[in-house]
C-alpha cells in the first residue's frame, strides 16, 4: 500500500478502530511495518479477522476487490475526511460505457454517467503487451443484428457503436491481468502462461476522453508487481516485487524472505532492456472518427494528432507470471518522496526520521513501543546468553586442549593410569562434561584389570589422571600395576584349550573320512578279511586312543549334538558314516567320561540310547550295506554281523555275542585298552598314524 493510504488508515478515530477489528489489525500491521524493529511481521492476526483460511489459496484479485470494498464501507463511518475517503482518493477512477447511434449520431443517456472503478481488468490471452490489451479494452464494438441498440432519438433498433471511455484516473492505477480463464470444455479454470510485456513508465493522458483532461500528461511509474508462480490456476505461490519510493530500489517479498533486486523490477540482469520501437505510439490512443452531430462532450478516445507529442523511449519488461501491475502517478509520488536517492547512497537522516513512531496514533504508538521494548529485551537476553555460551565453550576447549596435551604416557617406566575410553571420548567430544569418571566396566571379578578390557581402556599419564580426577572425581583408580594375574592365566589356559579342541576337531573330521577310505589293517593291495566298517575292531582300532586322551572334549561334543545324533542314527540306520559315529558313541559311553555323561541324560534320552546300544542288523541288511559301500571286498569273505551287546571300561574291553555266533566275531572276548592300543598301533594305516602323531605333537607343544 502507498503512504497516502497508510496515512488515511491512521487518521481514523480510535473509537472506530477499536469497534472494528479489521481496521485495528490493519493499522497495527502498518504500524509494525513502519516503526517495528522485527525483520518480519506476522499477518496471521489480520487474516483471522477477515476469517480467511490460511490452508486455502485465495485469489489475489478477488481478495483486493473485497478488501477495498470492506475498507471503503468501514472507513466511511469516520468523521475524519482523510480516513473516510482514503480508498476513493487513492484507488478510485471513473469511466463511462458510451453507446453512439450510427444513424443519428446521438449518444445514450448512460454515456454521460460515470462508473467507478478500482482496477482495470485486461486480457492476456491473445495479446503480447499491455499496450495491445489496453487498446482492445478501450476499442469500439459495433452492435448489429441481434445486438442492435434501441435509439432513444430514432425510437427504433439501430446499429450502434459501444466502447469504454476513461473519465478520470486515480493516483494509484491498478491493472489486473486476466491470467486465469474459464475453459468451457472442461468447466475448469486454466492459467494463461504466455509472455506479456509492460513498460516501466506509461503516459495515460492521451487515453482520457474528457475534453478538459484529454491530451494532458498523466505519467505513471511502475511500483508494484504481483507474480503468481505455478502452472495451475488452483495452486501456486504469490510473490510481490515492490519499489522503495525513497531509494528507487526494487525488493522481492516472498513470505518472510525479503531479497534486494537492485534497480531492475524483475531482478534480471539479462532481462529485456531494449527500448520498444512503438514507444512513441504507446501513449497515443486509437484514432476515432469525428462525431457526426450530437454533443461534442464525448469526443474521440484519443487526443488530436497534433497533441500527440513524441515520448521518450521506455524500457519494456516481459514476464509469463505477472498477475497484477500497480502504477503510481508521478505527480502524486513526488508529493510524498522526500528526495530521490541512488541505490548505493546512504539514507539521509530526514528519511530515517520517517520511521519514528511519533506519527502513529497514540494507541498504536504505545503498542509498537511495547513490542519494540519486548523485542529489544529478547535480543539483549539472547546476546547475553550467547556470550556466556561462547565463553563457556572457549573455556571448555582450552580445558580439553590442556589436559589432552598431558595425556600421552611417554614410557612404560613412568607411572600411568587406565581410564575408560568411552568416558574419555565423551569428555573430549561434548561441550557438557559427562559426569564422574566411571571405570567400573574395566574391572574383572577379582577387582583388577582383565586382559579382555584392553580395547575399552586408554593409558594416560599420571599428571593427566590427577587433573581429571580433581575436576570430575569418580573412579575406581586403576594404575599400571593393577593387572589381574588370575585372569591372564585363565585366558592363557582357555586359549591353549581352544587350540587343542580346534586341533582335535580337525583330527576328528579327518578320522571320520579316513575310516571310510582306509579301513584298519588295510594295505594298498586290498583290504584284509577283517576290515569291515561295521566291525567292533574298526572303531576301537581307529578311535580307542583318541577317545582315551580326549574324553572330556568328546563329552562336550556329544552332549552338544546328542539329540541331533540320535535323530540321524534312528532315521538313517544304513548310512556308513552314521554307523561309524554310532560306534564312536558306543566306545565313548564305555569310558568313565561316558558313564558320567549317561547319568546326566533324561529318561527318554537313556531309552533312545539303549535302543541304539542293543540294536543289531540282520545278515541281509548287513551284506547289502557292505556291498553298496565296499564293492572291492572279496566275495569269498564272510563278513561278520554287528555285535549285539558290548561293554567297555577304562580297565578292559569285553565284547560278548549271542550264543552260536562267537565263531563269526572278529573281536576278542576280553582285553585291555592299552594292549589293544599296542596291537592296533602296529597295524594302523599310515595316514591315521600321522594324524594321531600330529595331534600328540600339538599337545606337547601346548604343554
């Protein structure tokens, strides 16, 4: 809004302002923009008084029409003439709808009746410039056929001409560009996005039709541009470009973002700046034939050609989104402009005094002063807290820098302390100290430092520890002598045991493959008659000493996979590998560790184990098993059946078979484990012997 409009709103009586929230909020909004110290002003209170929904986009042209109409009605109640007529004095112009009979040349009675307007609505579709659209707006239209006019003088319907004549122009001339048109096919609004040119300066004098004003210069300068961003009619965003009448500088207002555009209205360095070739014709109206009879009061829409003075070439601007153009009469602008300033010139003191709140109404002045005081208090409080925070941060940085320079322990001979890495990192990285030192997570059950805590702690010098302890307390204190010998030995033993178990596991895998490839007592020429995989000596020969030396580990291994093993053996009794595993289990359960393991089983597990322990294969299934897995076995060899019952102990190995089948068994009725080991050792295949020797060497190295 212009300064004249703002002054008129301020001139309203306070009683009227208090009784109408719209006037009060509008005046308060102007007062904040005029004398407020905030960088941005919230217009939500003013919008709420108008009962506008902020979530719904409002049409800018429609909003301005309704707002001016409302203010004209409310301010019309004021006793102050400046306030009562401010809308009319600033924005109102007049025109006439002139109808002229083509037969008698008489004008209609309505031709002399002025009609008020607050903006001129110009078409964009089909036109490329403001000049073309304005000429079309003021052009004559011939009324013929069904549109013939009833002449009051001729008393018949006759052909006539119809046009709009500008009678008077307001100080602020507002052009509404019809960017949104209604599509009859789709029954929807559509935005016209074609480029449209308009001048920075326009002389509207030649377009006035009143004889007394026709031909006079009415030069208007561009001061406001409303831009609609977006390609849709029902969505988008409004941005305003406004020129400061004191500095001639253009500014872009995009919500709370205010950006300087310099001296160009659109902020484009490469914008069209070439003068228009038709600039001289821009201010010249359309010629009209002289009237034939009738009064000469309504003369032609343009002045006589002799009165058309050549105008200076003006700069043309082009935009595809310009939605509203506001021009201010140069004579009116000069009345309010204290001085013309360059963009880079400093603002003089007389201009700065315009922002003094003493010119505001008393009630608004008091409110603005209170708002400014509150805002200054908030700024002062913010500055104080910011300075305190910056000082605290600087002090904290200096503290961290000073202590970290003392942290490294230069040698092991110097005393040092252990500290939690997590606490130290939190202390160094955050502006707020993490609290007391907490080293409890580093301690082992013996209240010493365990080797496993090494990745979670940091070795620092005694000086750094004393500084941190003095500032933050906490603990416990852990010096370089507080290592735990018990945990070190336990970790070493665990490591050795782990290596032993890994070695045995790989050995067990090799043995499980070896018992299928190289049966006991076998040579390269062929297997011996007693070397069948399901024979009792088969498991004893290969695994007897290994079970004896690693009974504890097998105890753990069998315990972990016992249920899985039982399921496999029960579901696939004909699998050679599982048959060997079955013998491994039977041999293990005959030892002291195996007996202890049996006592730890549940009743159901013991029953399942008993079925496997006392199970035997039929002769046919056994022969089929051997024939499928060992086709190289001589046909004349009569393979023995699986033993039906076997008992082992750590002292001896006794195997009993059902009566009548002892001659088929290839195992001794009784024996000692050591004697059996010695007998088997001499006949063990070389691959198995090397594997056992390798395992024993690893055991000796670890011991």
